[in-house]
C-alpha cells in the first residue's frame, strides 16, 4: 500500500475522494462539513464557539487545535465514499452486534479507520 498524500486524489488504495482534504482551518472545514455532513453543521458551529471561548478563557491555543484536528479527521473519514460507507456499517454493527466479540471487532475496525484518517490529516 502506498503512502497516503494529504488532500490528494486518488488515495493510496485507488479510492476517489469526493473533495480534497481541506487545510486544517476553520473556514475550510466549515465548507467541507456543509458539503459532506450538512446535518452536523450546527454541531460544528457550536463546537467552534465552545473551542474559541475555551481558548480565550484559558489563553491557550490548545482548545482550537483540538477542535481543528477532530473535525479534520471527521472530514477525512467521510470525504471518501467507500470509507464513509464502511464507517457507518461498522458503527451500526458495533451497536447491534449479536455478541460482545463481534461488537469489539467492529470497534477495533473503527479504530483502524480513525487511525488511517488521522495519519492522512497529521502525517502520523
């Protein structure tokens, strides 16, 4: 498997992305969320204001950094249709599995997808 390139299309395994990975900036992520996750736009705005308030109150950039990383990873997961479909299926399976073993296996696979998206966003 070739190395993933941030924002590149196609991805390492030949999948096509709906949009390139946006830069880790609030406005770029806002546009991506509105396109890919419109049902989460209000949550994005709420969490953005919350992070901004926390950053101001604590005189730290960490709340904003955490917000930007979290939403960048979310966008990275859903911008690739096959990965988004796999995420939804695994999420459903982890909650409805007939036994604990199947639920744990689905959760472990979700963790793997999350790590792949994190690598794509952060390069680590």
